[in-house]
C-alpha cells in the first residue's frame, strides 16, 4: 500500500521524532557540521538514505496522482526529513521547558506538512473513517 495513509503511518512509526533511532540520527547529523568530523561522510550518507526513502514515498504518491501539482518529490522528502530532525531536537529542548500543552505534537506537525504536499482530494484519503 503506497497511499497517503501509508505515508502518515510511516511518519508515526518509522520516522517519529521521539524514537531512539531518529533522535540518534538528529544528534549525529548535528555533530557532523564540523568539517573535520571523522564520521561526516557516513552520517551524510545515512541522512541521504532517509531523504531518498521519503522521496520514494512522495514519488509513489505522485505516480498515483495524489501529490499536489508542481510538488517535487525530492524537495518534499528533504523538507520532511528536515522537520523530523528538527522535532527530534526540539522534543528534548523546547518541549521540555514548556509548562502547558501548545497542541504542537511532532506527529501532528509531520502530518500537516505531508498534507501540504498532497493533492486536494488526497488529503481526505488520509483521514480515518468516521
């Protein structure tokens, strides 16, 4: 299954910003900013693998006519991974300092971003049945 529901499920289960694997990727990704970091190329490759997987998801949606017209699947994949990694860091910093719920769940944000990339009719396909 390669529809909008499958993408949202993967964003919740595979790429959840609070998962240990994604938190580790975010940490390593931040560490390799230094030009002389010994793991720079390995982490860059891992980062690119995640971008490619997300791009593949968006390409499959585009092939089904479910991606918003003019949306580049590669850009959508990069943007989605950027938000995932941002939220992985944010969950341990900003959210920890908040005293009240701001209704800004990382999963909801990922779903919102995915919705912006989906064609108008495809967004309805991703909602659970009432």
